[in-house]
C-alpha cells in the first residue's frame, strides 16, 4: 500500500485527535437532554397505551401516575441542575473577587517593597562606610556604592559572586574563621591591614552581624567595613569643605557629623531601623529591660562519651520579645546595647532571670535533678566591680547552689584585659560558681593564658571543630588542645558540632562535652518543662 496515495489515508475519525473533543461535546449534549427525551418518549408510550386500552379508567389512572412521576423526576433534576449552576457561579464569583483582592494586595506589597528597597539603596549608597550582605552560601547579595568604588569593581562582579571570588584566596583565608563564626550566629569584629591594587596600605575595621530568620536560623550576615587608615597631620588640620560633610542625627537624636572616616552611628541607626523598625533604639532597649521583655533560650550541651545520657547542662541565650510573638535576634539589639553601654545591664537581667527560672523549674519538676547553666558575659561585665556581689546575693536570696551557674568569658577579651579577668574569675570561684573560657583556639593556640585563669571548662572554637573529619590540621589541633587540657585538669567542650560524624570523631580522643546544631538547636527555656 502506497502511503502517498490519498485514497489510502485512514478516515479522520480514526486517526485525527481533533475529532475526539467533538465526540465528547456531542456526548455531553446527549447526556444533558436524555432525561427530557426519555420523558417525552415515555409520555407518548403512555398515551398510546391509554388509547389501546380503550380508555379504561383503571389503566388511565395507573399510566397517568407513571407519567406524573416521570414529569416530577424531570422537574426535580432540572431544579437541581439549576441550583448546581447557581452555586458554581457563586463560587466562581467568590474566587474572582478573592483573586482580585489578592492581586491588589500583592501589587500594594510589591510597590511597598520596591519603595523600601529603593530607600534602603539610597541610604546605603549615602553611607561613607562600606556595607555588604552575604547569604548563608557565602555569596554576595547586596553591597553599597562605597564598597564597590573602594574595590574598583563593577556591580556584576560583586552581586551573586562567591565571597572567595570577590575577596581573593589570600584575604578569604584570613577572614574565613570570622565568616564561619558569624554564620553560626555570633557577632564578630575584626581589624586587618590590606594592600590595594595600586600599592596603598589601608587599615580596615570590620563588624560582622548575623542575619536570623523567624525561626532563629542564620540565613546570611551583614558586613560593616570602615577604612580607619590614619591621615597625614596636615590633611587632618585642614577643615573639610561643607560639601564633604553630611549632617545627620545619631540614634539618641544628638548632632552627628559624618565624614569619610566616620559613619558608625549612622550605620547603626540604619541597620536597627531596617532590622527592628525602632525609631529610638536606646529608649526601646531600656523599655525592654525595665519591662522584662527579653526571653531566655537554651541550647543543650551533652557528654561526648554518651550523648544519650541525661545531663541537664545548657547554654543560655536571649531573644527580645516583640509584638505578635515575633523575636528580635541578638544580632539586632546587641550592637545597640554596646553602643549605649547597656551590655552589663543585660548580663544582670540574664543572671536574675536564670536563677528565678531554675527555682521555678525545681518546684515544678518532681523528677528534678541539679542543672548547670552556662551564661556568656559581655566584656563590660568583666570590669564591673559589683557583679560578683550581685551574683552572690541572688544565689543566697533564692537558696540556690552556686555551682549551678557557669560564666563564660571570651578568650579574646581575657587576653586583652588579663589582670582584670583573673580577678574577676577569682571572685566567681570564691563564690562557688564555675567558669569557662570560650572561643579557644580560634586564633593562635596559647596555654599561657590558662596559667593565670583557673577555669573549669575550655570551649574549643567552632572554626576548629567544624571540619575535623576532613581537615587533618584542625584534627591534630583539637587533639593537642584536649591533651594539654586534661593535664591541666580542665574539661573540654567542643562548639559548633553539626553532625554525628564530628561527634564520633570527638569521642575517639575523649573530648568531654559537645554542643551545636547537630545536637540540639536553641529553644525557649520553658520547653525544658515539657
């Protein structure tokens, strides 16, 4: 058979799919009118039957009843069909109205977002300080004009690019540990010297602020980079033209002159407004302290030898309660507290409320066991002469054993003010509290500090712990730190443990304790009663 012969082509009804919708439409029409046709045929049949029965009244009554029932059924079906059509039309109209409302709301939100984004862009571009935003995958998502001009790069060479590609391998290796810390939820400060392509040397101060989502997970970080290179004296003595000075107001409303070498207060105001919506951050933070609006969170710390063993040991964290159960992460309000010297007040609040919580927890828990709570202290608290007496008074007033509290001091702060830290730790030990040194090994490993700081626990920095299963250098460093700590009678705690593989590796050389997202995420302290 010749396929090219038009006489041999199969009928369209057998081969063409375009005929199928026609048959489907025809079938729907037949199905719709079938009851009416059936009723008409039934009526004709009944009339014929009446005629052939010679109009016998019994047959007439019987057949008339059947005809009436058929007509009633047809009317009922027609009524139901009309009701269904009316219902579907009403539902369709509701969907159209809802869609129109949602489309209008989406349009309003989109316009508001674009306006806010444009305002933020204008504000950030006006900042003399460099501003960047990097997501959790270490890719640039935002930067201001000052940073772009300082780098000498185009926008397309920054946004969407990885941190390593923009910074270069050398600089990235220098700041990698800071990046890992901020992505773990810490606020980090850094100062370094950097040489640009033209050979000029600059001294840069960088502040890394973690960005949390609604669940408390870090989804990126902000970086504030200030060029604080000292200027020649002659240039410093020359007054700056009015065009180079931008008059602003700082967070407290005081006059602020922002020059090329300044911008911290303006940046802080901008960041706080964007992250929290506060018009007056200082007043808002004092109000939160006075009104007990902070909330305690806890993160579990487990023994490495037996992670399943019940050890009531927790690190205490804080969040700020906002309206509608929203929580402001510490990365948003801690810079404000530091700017206005309110960090020691925060530490006092935490101690007072942890002791209060412990007493209520002990009374409410029939199977209660003694717990221990690790409280991170700000650097300002180390210099506070009355902190030890305050802790002792709170413990005595609540009849609480002092060993329940463990105060953590950052290694960097301890090194910067060694004598003051040694006195501070001695006061806490005299009361009976325990002390931990946090962030050990993040920079240069030195046990000279421990000779003057008799701490109970040594927290190994997370930048060393994070990849010990793949990094033999970090693995050797952790083993060495643990070995020396055991000789000195100090117990070790591994931070940022994020997987079971890392936990197993730590157990191989007898690290004492571990904490991290692989063990447990921070949760409201009230859940300890559940």
